[in-house]
């Protein structure tokens, strides 16, 4: 039976994987036509990684949602000096599985060589990783499991290729060019471990919040096709069997409001101010279309100035990566020393699909990879 005494839960390490070489905007312009310079500046994505060859649409070797997820997990476990055999809880979030069933997480389990472990999957995009991280830490805190790996992974590029392959680049619709330029593939992972019974801070070590604000709105983003919404025979007649739809104006105007709602919720639960957050991991947080709406969404100029300094994000180099967005940004921030021991860290994901947010606050404990060794020899 699980021990009722709460346990301290630590993040031991992070890991990430980005497939292939970076794909710059000039490459996409040759394939699908140009976007106006002001639009590119607005979305702020300069490059991204795809699991497919952008010129042919063929899948690269050693890629795929579960393979990227497993690679990120192995890298995180290696940094944590944890043998995969010690993992007794595996959590994966993805909106782009290879198959409807079995779940992605079971393939990751197979690739890690785990014949038996708890395997749980969140079918979500940006918010899924944060939700999964909180779910895992609760199961570790109550003693149900001891060691967990939580992964966010997305393979979005296979949905993008049909928008332009075999077409004259100038005939690709402008709204499709925007989508093609915005998204990337990748995976990020964290390793968590529970301490001894009774080791948890009685005042609470983590605070979590999540909500959907789009119950009365049309979706901001949909992936349609391959499901059960209409007969398969009818779906097969469509130009694209699976299609990504993005409400550009809706996400640009309502997305920042979802962020503000999530930030306020988290500040209320933690009792912190914006100035007391050392690192806010918020993918897309510095995109112009996002920050331009902060005033209307109610973020004060003072808080905007603080956020500009402590946001940890990497949108420009990886693009929008769904479930992988938060762990990819967290991994880069930790490796680069922007997330340091003692920092109060806020993970805040905002998802356009139905306008959701998920936030998790924690105190960071581990030095960046190599930093301990460097300090020993200093």
C-alpha cells in the first residue's frame, strides 16, 4: 500500500530531441511561397526541425513520435544517471501519435526496454505535458511510484507537407503558408524521483492549475480527419485525409487572454508576484502577436517588463511544437543556465485547440549539466 506520508519530489534532469537539420525560412519560401516580412516578424520563427524531408515529405530515419520521445527520455535519464530499468511510471503527451492504438507511451516503454511499468498518455498539445508532469509528481508524492519520466512529443510536419507538395509555390494559400512556417517537430522529457516518506515540505512544493476557457467558442485549432466524426469512405474522398485548421485571428486575440487567466490563477494559488518568479517557461511568450495583446488582456507595464526578462522560450529556433514546447524550452533554459538551483520556476502552457492553460510552479534544485564538475575543479 502507498505510504500516506507525503514525499518530496525532485526533477533530476531534462532531455530533448530535435529531428534533422534546422530548416530556415528561405527553404520554406522556395517550397511553399513567401510570407510578408511583417508576418514572419510577427510569428518570430526563424527555423524549425521536421521529421520529414521538406522537399519530398518522406520520413527521416529514426524519427516518429515515439522514437523522438524515447530519445529525449534516454538523454534525460543519462543526465540523471538513472537506469531506464528504474522507471516505474512513464507519462507521454502528444497530439500526433503514429497510431490510434496502442498508445504512443507503450511504444516508448518498448523502446526503453521496460517489459512492465505504469504507462499513461495525455492526448493533448501544449498543456498536456504540464498536466502530465503534475499527475506524475502526485503519484510519486503519495508513494505510488518512485521514479517517473514525463515526455512531450509531436510530429506535426507530416500534416504540413500535403499543403504544398506537388504545387506551384505561388499557388499555396497564404493562411497555409502561415501554418507551414509556424510549426516544428521534437520531443522533451524530464526525470522525477520521490524522496523518503515524510520528506515533503508541509507548506507545499508544487502548485498546479488548469482550465479550458473555450467551452463557448469555436476551436482555435483543429486536426480533422482519421477519426470517427464521419464515415471513413467519406473522409477518403476529401482532398486531404487529415487537415490542420487554425483560427489565426482568434488565437492572436484570445490566446493572450488565456495566458493572463492562467498567470493570475497561478499567482493566486502560489501567493507570488510576477517579480518573484525567476523563470517563466512560456513557449511563444515573446512572439509579437502574443505580447502585442498584453495591454488589452490586462498585464500591467511593470509586469510586462519583468516577464520580458524572465521568460524562458525558444520559439524562434524550434517553432510551435505542441506537447514538446514546454519541455524543449525548459531543457534549453536549464542547459544554458537560465534555470538555476533555488529558482522559483513557473511552467505555463497555453493551448489554442480549445483555449486551455496549464500551470505548474516549482523550486528548481539541480545545477546545469557539467556545472557540478566545473565547480569541483574551479
